[in-house]
């Protein structure tokens, strides 16, 4: 197998050696999956739309009710960017990976800060709190995202420790 074939297998969740899948669900899954190029296009489109929402929310913060627009658009943008990976590995596999023990805390914090960002802006109308939760949402999303890069968290922890003393 080439490196690209191996990458496709890992991202699609088919990295196990059990190729004798049977049953109606396996057949349904095989018939409803996107081609690799469609999955890449879907990933890119969803990711770019997510970033556009986040940037648009940031640009519209000065409008009347800008805090609500900012918090809503920024959070929707992060959700879309996160959902874009469903095109690469499928929604069920994505959820399994999100709630794996190595990512559980980052996932829960990310979801918590998304909810708190919206609550601070929409219900509590506390702009400083909404911005703080937005920053924490961003940091949790970054920490979650780098969990997919081998040894990245360890490298960041070691670099942070070296900088702190």
C-alpha cells in the first residue's frame, strides 16, 4: 500500500485488519460513502465555510447586537470546522475519536466553552465573559486538534515547561 492509501484507510476508520465485514449495515455503508475526492472537497468546503463564519462574526462585532452575532457566528464556525472532519473519517468514527479517553477532556471543555460563549452573549449579555469563553473555546479546539498529531501535546507541554522555568 502507498502512503496515500494508508492515510485513506486510517482517516476512513478502516485501519483494522478485519476486511471480512458482513451484514446489511456494512453493505449500506459501502454504498453510501463518498469517493475520496468528494470527501476531500467536502472537508475543504465545510472547513472554509467554518472559518468564514468565524471571521465574519469577528468583523461584525461592532454592529448593534454585535456581541450576539459574534458569539453565534464564531461558535457556528468552530462547529462547522470541527464537523468538516466527518467528511474524512465519517460521523460515527469522528464521534468515537472525539470521545476517546485521550481527547475526552478537550472535547468536553470545547463543547462547554461553546455553550458558555453563547449563554454569556445571548442570555447573560456579558461581553467580557463572552470574549473570555470565546478564547477558551479557541484554546480547547486547538488542544483537541493537536491531539491528532503524534507527540504534539507532549512537545507543547515540554516547550511550555521550558519557557516557564
